[in-house]
C-alpha cells in the first residue's frame, strides 16, 4: 500500500537545526513551518542590504524628480535607477535563500517521523520530517512479464488483507509500459477504496486480478485429472450398462487451473458422473460399485 502523499520534507540547503516546531503524530496543514535552520548570516546580510537599498531609493527618487524637471543628466538618473534595481534583485535573492532555511510541510497530513535534532547539521535528502496523508492511497505491485498483455487497465481486482481476512473490490488503474530488465517485471496500480479498515502506508496485501472470464465453464477438482503415459489427460467416469456400473476413461482437455480446480475445455458434459474416490486404483472398463 502506498500513500500518494507520503513525503519527506527535507531542507533545501545545508544548515544547523535551530528549532523543531512539530512532534510525531501531530496534524499539520500544508505550508506549516516544521523546523528552521541557522540563517543568522543571511539575516545580517539582508539588514545591511536593506540599509543600502533605502539610501539608493532615496537617491533615485531625488534624481527622478530632477530629471522630470529637466535638471541633471540622463546618465545620473539611469545610474541611480540601475543601482536601486540591482539592490532590489540582490535583496530578493537573499530573501529566497532565507526562506529556504525553513522546512515546510509540502502536504497536509500527519507528522510520521522527525529525523532532525536541534544543533545537528542537516543536509538536503538525508534529513527531514515525514508527513503522510492517508486519504489518497493505492496498491502498487510488480508482476512477472509473463502476464504482459493479460493484465490491463480496468481489470477487476480483489485486494485481500491477510491479517484481517477481509477483501475489497477495486480495478487496475495503471499498468506500466516498460519491463524492468533486471527483475523482468512490470508495475501495476489499483485504487484503494474507502473502507473501515485501517490502512497503513507500506502495508503488504495480496492482489487477485481477474484476467478473463468463461461463462458456463465445467470445473472439477484438479486431482481428478490424471495424466497418461503419452502425456494425455483423462478422467474416469461412472457409466451404467445392463444395470451395472463401469469405470470409463474419458480424454479431456484441461484449461486454466486455479486454487485446486481445473477448467475442462473439452471432453466432459454437464451431468456426467466423475469417479472421485478410489479412481487411482481403477482401469478403463472395470466393474465398480457405487
């Protein structure tokens, strides 16, 4: 089971952790500040730049008024304007860098793990806070490439929870278009419908995928299908003759086998009696007693 919104909020730049504002199990909205890094150097640089920007803005406004009155040169006006705009861009850059000192919740959800400690050095991709939202979940699996072409989007799926012995009905919502060259598998995904069951991200479940259906199929227990010397398949039937019952060998063509049962494509008709007890000791034409 995979949560669509299972995200680790990591710092965007290296830094020393100065504060952690959340605890595991806490519900947080998207955008909430989870932790902060030391940004004292950036803050000092921003304050110095703001002072310089205030002076540059004042000089620019004076040059602008003079230029509007046709006093002074255009070069002085443009130089003041350029100085002000450059400082504004530098301040925006520092403000962006300063905002990166905060670790924010990328989604709304529950804080599942806090992998940070105050005073330690945090690095992007290695430390952070995991936020999980279990409202949108799905089941992801990898199938052998021998099922390629048999499983497609829209196929019915039964999601089975072994621990609770309960099942949910769903459908295949996605099948990958490539085969993994190392594992020889392809990926599928099925939506996890709402239920009273308690889902957990990374929980293991079983998928039963319906890859086809046969109407009016004849299905018998797989152990009743015997194999002859030449590899042919047959079953033993009980047939009456002159008031007596005899074992009769019948060639059959088996189809799909599933959960101990085998589909018989050819050789049997509805209503025929199959010998299910002692058939291993009987031969074709032998007299039997019911």
